[in-house]
């Protein structure tokens, strides 16, 4: 059952897209175990529709997101990102977020296998980067993971 969606908030659209992609992945995985071809095809069709809906939500979010200015050269890191990275090194993580960071550091780097809220917070703190099917630790994340005893 779908909840009310604020179509003007890019972050809400992206959360919903991630939710739809997760459901699509689960449906496709479950379809592998279904013996009847008709039911399997119906479930795979549903997974495909969820993927298409997620792609559309991501397009809507991209259209609503503010423009980003990139600069090149030494010291070209925008100030807000510098502060975010600094906080990412020192901010306190709850035990579940620490566990997620360590799992990623230890090779469990597949997108969709971790709590989306934890991934979003670690990404906001510049400790990880979600790169499609995989999640990578940033240099800051590697340093932070080392502190946890990786």
C-alpha cells in the first residue's frame, strides 16, 4: 500500500524510488522460486513495473533538485562539503550505523542489503558512496572504519 508522497520534495521522491527498487529486487528474487510459469511471469512483470516507477520517481527528483556548481583546482571543495566530511569523521554513529559501516568495509557492499536509513546517513556524512549496485567506502569512511577496529 502506497503512502502519501510529497511530489515537491526530491528526498521523498528518492526514498520512494529506493523503496520501489527494493521491492522489485525482492519480487524478482522470489520469482525464481515459483514453479508455475504464469505466476512467475506475473511477478516478474510486477518487478519490472516497480523498476520503471522507481526510474520515473528518480527523474522527477532530478528535475526538482537544485543545480550544483562544481569548481576545479586546489581548495576547490565547497565549504558545506568540507564541514560535512569533518563531521563524518567525528560524529557519533549509533551501533546499527557502525555495524552497517563495518559490513560495507568488510565486503558486504551490495546496494539494497543494508538499512536504507543507515545508508542515507552514512552517505550524508561522506563515509560511503552509493554507486548503483555497489556501495563504496570513501577515504573518510575507510579512516572511520579503521577507528572501529576493521
